[in-house]
C-alpha cells in the first residue's frame, strides 16, 4: 500500500513539474522576439474574420505565432516598411469576412507600404469582393489560370423571423425613439420597412461608389476606364481568370510558385525566405528604429456593450463596462502616456453600460488628448462613446450614427401553450410583471416605457449636440436612429475627419505637441492576459452563445431578454 501511495504521489509530482516546465518554456519562447532572416518576404495570409483584438486561445500560448488583428497588421506593415530584412510583401486574402472599413484600412496600409519602394504582390484564390478590394493595395495581382474572380457587385440582405415566431407562438413588443430606429423589425415584420429600405439604399450606394472608384483608379492608367465603365464591367461578373485578365482586374495568370519565381527575379537577391504575419507581429518597433520616447495608448473597444462586473476587459466577446473603464482609468493615471486613441468597433448595447463608458471617456478627455478611431461599426452606443473624442476619425465606409433608443420584450405565452406549459404567479406592485415573458404590456406600462425611452433619447441627442458644438435642433434631424456611412456622417457634423489609424496617430501627436516626424511608442490595450487568467476564466463563448450570435448577429440577446433600454444599431448588416 505504501509503495502504491508513493507511486501516486511521484506521478502527480512528475505531471506537475512537466506542466511547469512546459509553461516556462512556452513563455520563454513567446517573450523572445523572432529573428528575421535577411532577404525575407512578409506573407499576409488573411482569412475569415480579422478582429481588432486577438481571441484568447490556450494553444496560442504554446506557439511562436500570434493571432493577427487589424492593429497588429497595421503596426507590422509600419515596421516592415523600414525593416531592411523585409524585401517585399505577398498578400494572400482568402474568404475574408470583415467590414468595408477594415478592408479599406488593410488596402490603404498596403498602399502606404509600397511608398517605401518595396513591392507588394497579391495572389488570389477565388476572391470575393472583400478579398479583391484589399488586393487593390498591391502593385501586382496574380491568380491561377483556372480560377474565378467573384467581383459581382454588392448586396445587403436582412433576415426576418416574424413568420417563424408566428408559428412558434412568440410575439415581440418593441418601443423605440427615432424614426429609423427599426430594431425589432426582424421580429415584427416579414420584410424591410420603407425607412429601412431608404437607409439600405443609401448605404449600398455609398459603399458601391467607393468600390467602383477604387477599381476604376487601378485600371484607369492602362485601360482608361471611367466609373461608369467599371459599373458596366461589374454587371458582367463573376469572371473567369482569363476574363478578369482581359478586363484588367488582374495582372497575370500564374500558379503560386510561378509568382514567387517572378518576385525572386524582381528582387535580384537570391531565394526569398517567407515569414508569416503572425510571426512578424512579434517584432518590436524598437528593433527597426520606430519606437520613440513619447508613448501613445491605443485602447480597443470591440463588441456588444454590456454591463460587466468582472475583470473581463472585452478581449473576447462583449465589451464590458467594468473592464473597459478600468483600462481607461489606468491610461489616464499613467503619466508616461501623452495621448490616447480609442478604437471603436461596436454596434452599441445597454444604455447603462454605454453611459458608464461615456463618463470615463469624458473624464479621460479632460486629462489627455483623446482621438477616436472608428472601425467597421461605431453606432448607437458605439457612437455614444465616440462623441467624447475631439476629433473623431472615421473611414468613409464606417457604419455610424444610429442615435436612438429601443426597448424590446418577448412574449412567450403562446409558445408555452404549444408546449403545454403554464405559469401562475402572486405579485405585489402594479407593474411587477412588466418584464415577464408570460404577459403583454398594458397601455399604462407602454406609456411608462415610452416616457423613459423619450427621456433617454433626448439625453442622447443633447449630449451629441453639446459634444459636436451644435444645437439640439441641428442634431435631431440627423439622429432619429439612422445609420450613416462615415462620409455622410462627416458631411452632417457627426464625424470630423475621414481616415484610418495613421490619421488618428498624427492627430493625437498634434494635440500632444509631438512633432509629426517624431517616432512614438504605441501601447495597445487590452494587454495580453496571463496564462493563469486564461486557465481560470472562460476564454471561449459557450456553444449556445456562438449559435445565437450566428443567428442574431449584433443583437445582445442576453441583455435584451433580461429587459432594459438599449442604444443599439437596428440590424446586423453584412454588405457583400
């Protein structure tokens, strides 16, 4: 028996020591910056979603690679432009699922890199619109001889659940402030309202015009195509590889190894070595001479805005008020930080949570220069946060505005009846059942909610008017819950300047009295979590969460189901 116990204890100790050694080795491996060989080619294989912040995955702690984000790609390309080891970039976009603002950031970053004199080649594999748009930043575009180019226009499609809910016996009661605040239509209508269609037409027209202009600019020199010619060309898509070549959409039909052969000949420096973007993202800026004495904080706010009572800083999933506010206070108290950029990619969420973050950002703006950089979406509660910045920088393609308030309540009484479920209750208080899923709102309760929603809406518009140095009467007509593209938002006074991360850095340097040509150190928040945090906290969404997000997209369903007012973009929009 004693030998058995000794064996068990020895085994446990060996397992524990092995785990400690592996973790220690993994951290040593991650902390060590990669050694980039001379004559290297930076390979950007971009696929699927590209977040503003990396997802937290345990396996990544045992790898030399790092999950890529929009900000890490941007910083890596800035480094690579001056890194003598990097001779060129090869872009490989494949099945990108990102918005048009992120697509524009990546395209512009590649174009900026090319100003260093180093070439950018793009190799496409059955590219869809986003893949091709990003590739427009390359100097030369290649595709396989038998491939296809899915340049075929844009389409905005909304999903409606009214008929499904009718079959299930589910009804949804919605109250909103703002003519265009049509959140809930997906549950109460089978199709677009006239207001929704008006907004969709404006959004698609604006985005399509930008795409057409970029394509026209690329092929104008050799093909002399006007925007009208490009529109007619796109109407003939999708294209075979040979058709795309003839139309000027691609430069050469080559297999991938043939493209690398051409790149080798162009570089005239021997066989190039490939380095992936997830590896190169670990190269520090000071190793290429770009770090400076002055520090700028880049705080990323991404996801649905919810109240948070944990240390979760929003590095995965929702944007929690507690975690985000904690970061803002840390940055505000750091005397070494000369200015702050808050990068927002959020459709909004809960009123209370967005109010808390608005206050912390307002306090921060009184201590340090604060510039807002909008990503794909900064709407409703996302715009509520953004209005604290001076200035606000947006892409022409950003979806923003949606200044409005909504309340939604599901009624499952009919659904319970179908299942044979009944509920009985005892209550005190006339409105104790106002959030019950077993009863409809009374006329008195609707009036009560209406007053609260209208008050919250007036407060929202008033704060926007104050922040934008305008009157309530000037802002209210462009509020109304309407979603605007960044270009339209700028024309209506909701945004100051069009641009991306480079523009935001220059603006914060200007406000912090840092010379435009001076290098600065950029600290990105949220910082990476420790291994202990990953092991002791949930790092991935529940399976049910993942499924619901697939179905309902940006709808913060948990917040909605438990009641409360929402500053939320009215629909989950994918324009492809």
